[in-house]
C-alpha cells in the first residue's frame, strides 16, 4: 500500500506540472500569433523584420515550403523564429 500512495502522490504532482506547462504553452502560442500578425507575415514564406540596427528576426512559415509540406499542421511547429544579423548596414 505504501508504494501505491507514493505513486498516487507523484502522479498528482505530475498532473499539476503538466497543467502549468500547458498554460505556458498556450501563452507562448498566443504571443507568437501576435508577433506574426505584427510583423505582417501574411501569405509570405519568410520575412526578416529589423529589431535593432544590426539584428533582425527571421520568421519562416514552415508549412509553405514545398519540400517540408506537412499535411497535419496541428501536430507540428509551423513557424520558426530566429534572430539573425542584418546585412549591408
């Protein structure tokens, strides 16, 4: 019985941690959608948006690439955001 109680307690801790992670994941997804909208990616495949004089954000819609065509976008990370140096400035 001792083992069953410890497993139940640990499972409860796991469920609480999972709920917290899902909240943060949902918040991260909302903030990413706001970033995409603010950057005006629209129907473009890729876009570089300056965030300072020497750095920019490259936002890529991975669903639109032909070689990486994904048929179930709900199960993949659709947008890739990375910081890149700006050229020519």
